[in-house]
C-alpha cells in the first residue's frame, strides 16, 4: 500500500494500476462503516483507492472543522488490513491552491434537509468529490447510505456532468446497540451515547408502523416524535419523510420514502435514516 500527498504522486501511482479502480472518498478517522466501503470496493474492483481529506469548504464557520478528528497513521493501518492499494491524503493547498474560485453546485436537491440547515455544505461536498473524481478517475465510487442526501446529490452530479463511473451505495453500519457509526460519535460521553440510541429507536418505530400498514407521513412522524419526546437529552432539528430521489416531503407513502433526521445530543449533531418500503438489515 502506498500513501501519496500530491496530484503528481497520485498520477504516477495510477500508471501502475491495470484494470478497474474503485474509490472510497473519506474524511478519515475511519470506522467499520468506512471499512465496509473498502471491502466492497475490493470485491468489485481490481484496485482500491481511498482518499482522506477533511474538506474545509463543506464546514460552516461555526462548525467543527478544526476539532474534526484526524489520525492518518491509525487510518493507514486499518486501510492496509482491509486491502487498500493507494491512499490519497492531500493537504488543503493541493485541493484548494491560492486564488481558488471554482465550485460545483447542484441545485434543487441541495435546498432541503441538510442543505436547508447547512446552506454552504453541499457546494463544498460536490466540489471536492468532483475534484477527486477528476484526479482518480475511478470506474466505481463507493458511498454509505448513512449520508443519504449526499448520495442523492452526488448521484445527480454524476448524471448531470456525464461522469463515466458507477455510484455504489453501501448499507449503513451500526454498532451492536443500533447507533449508526460516525466519526462524530467520539464526541459523545457515556451518558450521551446512550441517549443517542433514540435515533435508531425512532427509525425502528417508523418501520414498525409502516410495516403494519400505515402510509400517512403525518402519523409516522408523530410516532417518531413521541419516541424523541421520551429522551430529554435529544434536541430534534428535523424529521423528514421524503421522496427518495427529489427529497421533497410527501404526505402519503405510495411505495418508498426516505425517513431521515438530524438530532443534537448535547453539542453533537447526529444524522440517521432508513428507506421505508425497502429492507434495512441494519435495523432488524
């Protein structure tokens, strides 16, 4: 396994790669969810590239960019064990050289949910991922379902900009108690971590009443809100029941719906989701 820090080093390393390339873009401080992407890429591609870059343009000034956990040595050990061929870990000035002024913007699908709460976030995500796609030129790109809106936004970007690659969406990976894995879980103390289980409990409640025949978004959301109300440490920012492609809210579920949320546990903002009408083994 090789670690490269510049575009020139990346291009040189790629010359030795024959066959298909899978890319898993990450911000590092890896957990089992990230490793599941690498293992899936290992199964489907001849070579696996993982990018590690804490992208400053997707953080607002009041967000946790400076505090975001970083540990390249730890990450490299995990990635080597998982079968990664190449780590691309650029410095900020490689991705955003002095005078940088070009951004990629996806319109409608970024205006709701996370985009409404964090207006500058997705411009940063689409820009950095577009740059990674251009640099690595993968045949397949691997992302986790946990960031459901990100998947929808990037899928739209890939389609609209005619990228010659396949988006592969991998299931959410949860801890044994149901908490969706996230690098931000490290911010939670023991009490807060227990309180954070309210997110997965609310999703299980939504799936339970959907499976029993309920199709009213209002009724499902009310049941979820009752679950949150029982956990005083949880401050709900939003609960959404939306179309899986447009992410616009729907009143009645015909076949499938994305149920997603953002919830503060203390100062830590957590997200989670499930797709009703589609199996979700992570919540079983």
